[in-house]
C-alpha cells in the first residue's frame, strides 16, 4: 500500500529538508534526494529544525535516508517535489523512471505551472498541487529555520494525502480549491522580489509604509490581471487577497495590529529570492511575476510596475553581487 511506503522528498533544499525532517521526527519513513553538499552537511551535523516560536527538533544523520541517486524513488509511496520550478521537468523524468506507478506525487513548489509540467511528464500518475505558505532559511551546519507561520495546503483526494502528511509541527490541510490557493499564494509571493531587491528582512520591510505601498501597487496590478482572466485567488489566511492592497496602504499602527493577529514573522525572515541572489543562483522570477505577465498579455492588461521589477531582478542576477539594496523610489524608477 502507498501509505506503508516511504515519503521521498525530491530536491531537498530549505523547504524539502524542513518538511522531510518534520515528518521523520514524527516517525514517518522519509528519504531525501539531495545534492552532495547537503548530504555531507546532514551526515556531519545531523538535521536541526528550528521555528519562529522557539521550538527545536534534532535528528541524527542516520535517522533519515539521504541519497544523490534518483533510484531512491523506488520505495516511494508519496513523492514531495520541492525543486525550483526550472528543474521540474528534469525531476519528473527521474520520478517517471524510478518511482512506482501508484506513487502519489505532490508539488510543494512556488508558482502555478509546475503541476501541469508534472502531469505532462508523468502521464497518468496521480499528481496533486500543494502550497507552502511559510519561509524556511538554510542557516548552515544542518540547521533549517522556519521563519513565518501558516499551514501547508494540498489538493483534496480520495486517499486523503493531506492527512497522511500532517504531523505535529507540520499541519497539512486538504483544499477543494487548490488552484485558487496557489494563485492567492503567488500574489503574496510577488513580495519575494521586493525583499530580494531591498535586502531587508521581511518584517522590517512590512513595517515600512513606503515598502508596503510598493507591494500594494504591484499586488493591485496582479489582482487586475486575475480579474480580467476570470481567476479567483483564495487565501490561506483570514484576509482575502482582494483586501490586501488596501490593508498594506494603512498607517503603520493599524497595519501592524492586523498583521499580528493573522501571521507570525520572525524578525530575520527572508524570501527565497533573496537567498537566491545572495548565493548567486537564478531566481524564480519567471515563474512568479513572469506567470502574471504572461496572463496579462493574454488579456491585454498593462503591468508596468511588475515589468520594471522583473527587469531589476534580472539585472541583479546578471551582476552576481547579491541583493542590490534598492529603495522603493529606485524600484519605481
């Protein structure tokens, strides 16, 4: 049976190591498909999971299976795909070659296009969309730190895969509208680029009204595109996406009071795009802002601010000098 076999994490970076580690800490059989650097790090230091609420879990290197060989998929009942969007096709081909035909594939990736790629490459296999709302920062020496709150959402299915993945410290909820949830998360994730361009922690950025207004204006462009395309974004928080631009523009005192009731953010939380620029890696800008721009072109909606932000991120990628430390005024141009 699928439930009796391993949960294999395909592409165990920050999110994959944190999610896989939480599952393993709760007694689930977990295997991580990792890069050599991550394998060496975990074998040496173990896996240490810390949280914004101060909690901590430790696993010795031998408590979780690690491999650089995709043949590790052969024992999978569930495969959690956590690779960057650009690597989805490659990992799908590895899954197709090695994983059992009845394994359930769950995408826990940014963006909205990965499930279509997985379906295309994996034929008739069961593929579920998922959404991870929180940030995880790789701190080094085997430590992975969750720096913001939220529960994972996975598409509802007959096998109740969401329940099978839900453990203490890692709540996973089934969603009947996972496409809407993914679009809602993508609209929030538009701030990843602003975090990367500023170099600021997310909490400090959200505490600054000029940054919030910039985020609000970019989000308003995105929401206008979704409306024109007939897409209804859903929220994984009590705040509907369509309310967010208005909320972000509120004075600091009112905004901070509302944010504190709906989401917890570690003072040092950073976006994955900030991490990518810092490490000289290609970002996922084409799968976030790029997905909205593609939809805008199909529906004749102008998104000048979003196009400006994409251009600045690509300039920072090409320069290879890390986050450029821009101000809201410089981003607006």
